[in-house]
């Protein structure tokens, strides 16, 4: 206690009076309490946000909607906004007691604003909705980013990875065109057989129709064009890389399309010989089985190439692959 009293006593001959020194000490104590209160709000916000993100990952692994995680994330956002607002308002109301001038208030406003902005941008990135301006800034500075961050944000040597995928997508599209012609051929052959032998008029093909095949062909062409555009962007970039988020989005759509095509192909192959005599003749004469088997092999190989791209989420892809 004596040491404390000696510490706050003004030196002999100092122009600072004891009352003024006590007022300054009180003002700095208020400032420290003010800062600690703001940091407590920030810690609560970070704890709630981290818990919400962890629950999102847990629920996502189980395949269930993360409703509880959404509540925790909203709680984190409420803590962040409330703490920043209280930090500014209390500084304005107590500015005389804490001896704050205009420069101090401006600094407090900056300190209260940037955590909210960083939290909001981070929350958007967690929801896979990166702001365009942020990606533009990172793209301008990507040559100076650390290698770990650069490799997670961009696909290096994108042309080497994506060009074969685009070519294989064109091959699958060509197979689908052949299937469209094959479907028309089967309908024509079945019509002749039904009229000659006066048998069932149900076409001996799967549940697909020309409209569904045309729609899938359009989707394959759109995916191929999107990947070709990424290859062009990679060729024009100084480090031969493109945004990883754009690659994941394009390849994920392609994988979903390939999964659907694979299921339909497996069903068509299983139903090839489950048909009348003239349907079997049509299968043999048009080499349907070999064409479908070749397309199925191409689809599976293309999906493996997509999974091998470094930026693709491996765990979900491998679970889907192992479940087949």
C-alpha cells in the first residue's frame, strides 16, 4: 500500500497536482474497463461463432440440417454487433469522464468497426459466398500471398488439370448424342416389330426420352464450355492459375451430372436383354451394349479425373465413390 501511494505521488517540483493525477488515473481506469468490456463481447462472439462452425461441420457429416448451428452463428453476430455498438455509445457518453478528445473517439469508432467487418466477411466466406471485391483484391495480390494460402485459393497449373477434363466431357457428350440416335433407332425398330408381329407397342427402352437426352446434352455442353473458359483464364494469368472456388463450383456441377448419367447407363445395361426377340435383335445389330459400356467407362474415368483435382473436396467425393 505504501509502495502504491509512493507510485502515484507527484515528484517534487512537478507542476502536476495530486488532484489532477488522481483524475488522470481514474480516467485511465475507466478506459481499461471500457476496453475489457468490449473485449468480453468480442470473446463471446468468437466463442459462439466457433461453436456454430463446428456444429455445421458435425451436422454436415451426418447429412442433417445445421439449424442449431445457425442459432449459434446468429448469437455470435448479435454479440459482435451489440459489443461494438455499446463500445461506441459508452465512449460518447463517458467521453468527459474518460477525457477523450475527437481523435480518441475516431479511433474508438475504427476499433469498433473493423471486427464487425472482418466477422461479416468471414461469415460470408464460410457460407461459400466470397465477395467479388475480396477475390479481386486477392487476385491482384496473389503473387505475394503465402504458398499455403495461394494453393488453397487458386488452382495452380489449372490448364494441365482442366484441359483433359474438358476433352473427356466432350467425349461423354458425343456418347450421349449416339444414345439419342440409338433411342430413335430402337423406337423405329420396335415400331416395325410391333406392326409385323402385332405385339406390345411399349418401346423396349429405358424410361428416358429424347427431351431428357436433349436437356442432358445441353448441360454437358454448358459444363464443357465453363471448363474451357477456366482453361482460357488460366492460360492468360501470369501464374497459370484460376480461382479454386470457381473450379470447385464448375466441377461439382459436372460430377452431379456424371452421377446421374452413370445411374441411367447402369439401368440401361441391366435392361438390355429384358425385352422381346426383336428388341434383342436390335441390341445385337446396333452394338448397343458395347456403346453403353464404353460410355460408362468414360463417365467413371472422367469422375476419377475430377476427384483427383487438388481443390476438390476429397472426403465427400470419396464417400460417394466408395458407396457405389
